[in-house]
């Protein structure tokens, strides 16, 4: 690993940079900057040249058809309102479509994406033309189109394999994300009827969310606080209890290990939303748990599982334990068996008891191996939409509040966008979630042993 | 513990027996808690009394009608159709995302190229955004591509479930990392191309992770209900099972459909549970492979 790491700079050295092509390239190479592919065609790489040329033609056609219009609308996001126009001939009112800022924004961003992609193709076209020139000048063999295709199955296999997945990520993950981030800087919301036409407003939404004296701002800090508490408890308790359970099942003296594991793991096999919906219906005021407790006189009043703030918060954390511990159990069992037995034997000889071995050997080892997993879990919990949405729905909610007492940033984001149509504020919340997670992930990575000392336990 | 120390004569042995029984009792209680909700839903699915409000844990009388209703009463909530929709979507999603995930993880594990590190960093950063934040945007993109109406809805769902899966390469990459590189090198010396080493060396050695990937991607459409809800909206013809089950618990349906909801939940869980239990070993191997890498 180290060798490739230190040698990687040379390994990926750019032999035919665009800069060289501009300075040293001959007329044909320079012409390829305008008409892509000419350089390749001149050196008998006809197939490759035609592909480059086709890309250029397609791009220019696209820009003329809609691209230039899309880009020109991006700064204003449109201004024409939908109008009713009297049609004399048919003697009816007809609607003339106005601008739709949302679509203009989407098309504008998509056009920028297409343009960036085109610039990348353009760069490789120029490089390729220059390479053809240099190789031809040296009298070396130029790869034919057939050989280029063949290389896609060999040293360039990654280009072939990554093309579709990266395309998918670009269109359905990155493009939407950029689109949403852009939304955070607009006034796209139900407030003042900006659902069809909206404008750029700069950082106004961020100022609103971060402003303590504003209603939404206060809510933000309380939701953020609860999100962090929730994520820490959900991750930490899951890890600790899951590990203790795994150790207990793993003890030499425990009988029927497979049976116990089966009991716990069974809950993973039930789709999460199903088990969560079941839990919710069981814990309602008239649900089976309350009914039975009342019937046998154990309580006088139904327990407010989801109607009292503290109860609701504890309930979601406990139910999350039910959901999460089996996963930890699966994870940890394998690793437990990997801990070198000599460590335990040595501890035994030194007279350490079970608790000491746990804190001195098992826990540090687990933390070392599982830190990345824990960070993923933490991220997952901050973004744990399902558990909150399906169980408590964020309730209890105060009158007039946009977020309830158990709402996380993500469920609040959902409420703000889907229920309230405050798209801009929702987008800001999404960005803030990202910021929180990025900070936490960075701090934890830097302070863990696996980051400081990679060879620690190996 | 205190009990054990009160009998110092036989010392360690009694102490051991006591600890052991305590451990087993605690395990039994915990296992009971874990199995209880599942057991309860199975009971509910056979319950003859309607509605969600009951006063006894065990049903007063048992029936098969809840299951029958799911498959015969298709006027309001067409469960067989939802099941079929989800199944078809799951199969296509599974094929596409398995190919995507394996391709990306193989490249990240075995090939070295300029964009490798940047790609891995970008994937990590993208993972920190709430997945559903982009949902509204995805919906408008699908609309712009004319995929948000009518018979294109299932296609749109397949695309949504599978298009971005390439980001989730970490687990499979971790597994590939554990396969000795020497095998690849030997194959290349023997004149194999990269493609051949991938298909003939790496893939046959990676059964656990392939099964794991297939399983998780097959399960995605059954488990997700958020994207499905946003994309299908009110178009009941294209509902997936999860939306259907969610609907059954809504106020207007819950009295009539509660026990059938339980039956539906059991039916959805059975295939997934069987698949899961059969492949549990692979699941653990796959996940712990990721930790090693």
C-alpha cells in the first residue's frame, strides 16, 4: 500500500497536459481546440475523432436549443406571472403560462453540469490530439479505435465499470443536492406566495434560522439540541448494550448460543417500518400495553408514551434500542472472536476480574475496530428519519410550533418542506445537518486511536 | 453475586452456578421482549375481532379471514397488485444496484487511477447529507424526464432506488480488499485481462458479499416508503406494499384493516426473514469484512 501511496504522484502523471498542447502543439492540435477530434482524424484515429466531434456538435446544438436560455434565466429565475388573456375568437379566457422559477433553477443547474462535463471532454480531446501528434512525431504506434475499446476491458476497465454508476450518482444524487443547496439561497416558500416565482435572497434564510430571537431560530436550537442528545444516546447505548449482550451470549458457560442469537436477530428480519408501526400501535393510549396494564390494575391512567415530551423522548430511544441492538450484536460477535486469546490469558494470570478485562481489553479493542462503524451509526442516527417519523411523528407538538419535542432535524426538514412548503428553510436545515455531521465526524476521526496510530492493535 | 459469597464452603462452584442461572434468566427475559412484538403481530393477524382496540393479549377467536381479505377485497386497497409492483421493482432494483455496487467497489479496491481518492472523499461527504433532503429535487428531475406520471412510475422508482447506489461501495470494497492481490497478479501474468480477473477470479471468491449486496438491494423497495409515497402520490395503481400497509393504519381504514395490516406485515416479513436467516452467515462475513478493510 505504502509504495503505491508514495509513488502515486508519478503514477498518475499527466504526460500530455493541455498547457503543453497550447504552447507546443502544431496547427492541427491547435485546431482541435476549436473543432474537437480533428487532431485524431488527421492521425488516422478516425473513430475516436468522430466521437469527439459528435460530442461537440451535440453540445452546441443543446446550447442553442435551450442551454443558453437556461443560463440566461438563472440570475433572475424568471419574472413573468401566469396571465389570463381574453381570446376573441373562442371568446374564452386562456391561461398564458408564466415563468416557473423552480424549473428555471433546475434547468439552469443542469446546464451548468452539462457544460462542466463538456469542458472535461474538451480537455481530453485536446490532450488526445496532442498525444497523437507527439506519438506520430516519434514514429510510435498510435492506438486504433479497436485497441481503445479493448483497453476498456483491461487497464481502463475502471472507466467502463464506473461510467454508469457515476452517471447515476451525478444525476440522482449530486444534481438534486446542488439544486437543494441552491434553494437555501432563495425565497421559495409559501410565505408571501413565492411557490411559483421566487428570487435569490442570499444568506437571509441562514440568518433567520440562526437568529435566536426569531421563532424559527429558537426552534432550530432546541431541535438541534435534541437531535444531538438523541444521536449520542441512540448510538452509545446501542453500542454498549449490544456489546454486553454479545459478550454474555459469547461466554463459554452460556448454553444454546445459537438459539439466543436467533431470538434477537429475528427482529432484523422483519422490515423496520413494519416493526415500528406495530410498536406505535402497541404503545398508543388505547394500545395493547396500556389496556393490559390498566386491566390488571398496575396503573390508574394510560401511560403517555407519545403525548408527554419526556416520555416520548425516552420511548423513542428505548424502541431504537430494540431496533438497533441486534445489529450491534451481529457486528460485534464476529469481532469478539477475533480478539487474540493470549490477551485474555495474560489478564487472567495477572489476576484481572471480568470487569477489568472488559475495560482494559475488550472495550479498547472494540472501540479501535469499530470507530468508523460508530461514526456511520452516529450519522445514521442524526438522519434517522424512520424511527421518529413512524413512531412519534415528532409529537408531542406545541400549539403553533413547526417542530415537535421529538422532531429531529430531518423530520423537521420533512415537515417544513412537505407540510408547510417552506422549501428554502428546509434546505437550510439540510445544510445545517450536514455541517453538524461533518464537524462531529472530523473531530472523532482526529481523536481516535485508529486515526493516530494505525498499527495499534495489529 | 451476594448470594454466592454467602456460601463460601463450596465457593467457586456455587457462585458459578448462580451467575449462570442469573445470566440465563436475564437472557430469557430479554429474548422474550425482543420476540414479543413479532409474536403479537402474528397473533393479531389471526384475530377474528376487528379493530385496533383489544382488551386481551390473546385473541378470543381465531380466523384466516384477515389473509383472505388481503387477497380478495381488492376494491379499496389492492394488496396483490401492490405485492406484484413491489416484487417487480425489487427485482430490477436488485439487478442494477448489485452491478453498480460491485463495479464501483472492485474499481476502488483493485484499480489505481487519478479519480479514485477524490471519488472516495466525495462519497464520504455525500453520505453526510440527509438522504431525503434531495427528494423534492429528485421528484422534479423525474418530472422533467417525463417519468413522474402513469406507467413510468415503477420505472422512476427503480431508478430512484438504484441510481445512486454506487456510493455505498464501502462494505463490498472492504471485502474485496481481503482477497489476496497475489491472485490477481498471477492471473495477469497468465495473460488475463482486467475484465477476466474481475469476472473469473474476484467474483467467484466473493460469494458472501455478492449475496449480501443482492439481499440488501432487494430489500430496499420493500422497506422504503418515503420515496415511494412522494413518487406515487395518490396513484393507487402503482402503490408498493409499504405504502399500502401505511395506508391501512390511517384513520379511515384502521378499523376495518387493522388485522389485515398484521396479516400483510407477516406476509412481507416471511420472505425477507427466510432470505435473511439463510444468508445470515454471509451478512456477518460481509459486514466484518468491511471492518478489516
